[in-house]
């Protein structure tokens, strides 16, 4: 959530009503510190999400799938890692959406990232390689009734 919203540890601390050091302890991978319920509720309220959303573990790819996704989506270093790429998708960034659609197509990309993949296609399609874009435009035109 920090990546998708562009928040720093200091920002989270301010929202939760704690010190930056407390947030740093919460986010440690090795033996993270416990968070008081009142701080969790403050943070959830400030971010407009449920407390459960903040404590839910993130999905993890197995190493083979992760390696394949990195090779397919991050081959040019546009994003430093899958986390940053997913955050860019969540922020509806054109380059990330274009990359996702170029690699997986409109249907699979929409299944992974939501209906905005279809709605935003006219905006980001210019970033897709021309040969691939032509085929995707045909699919988009058929699906949106513009053919």
C-alpha cells in the first residue's frame, strides 16, 4: 500500500499517530513488532481501508512463476521489481498497463488488473508495439461495439 499510494514510513507514522521508528519496527521482515489495535484502526481509517486489508498477507509467487513474470514484464528495467510494477498498475499508470496488455492481452490483463484495462485502452495503446497494438485494437473494437 505504501508503494501504490506513494507513502513513506513518516507518512504512515503520522496517519497512525506513532513515531517513524515504530513504523520501521512494524515493517521489518525479520521479527516484525506488534502493532496496537488503536494504531491499526487509526491507520485503516486514514487510508480508507478495512483493518483486515492492512494485516492480510500479500500473495507470493513461487520462484518459477516469479522468474517468468520478471522476464516477461520487467525485461527492460522500466520498473525495478514486481512490487513496483504492481503498484504502477494499481496507480493506473499508462506504461504499466500497456506492458501488462502487450504481454498478456486484454482479457488476461483485465482479469488481473480490473476493468480499467478496457476503459483506459485508448489512452495507453500508443505505448504498445505497433504489430501487437493492431491486433489488440481489433479485439477492443469488437468488445466495445466499435467495429
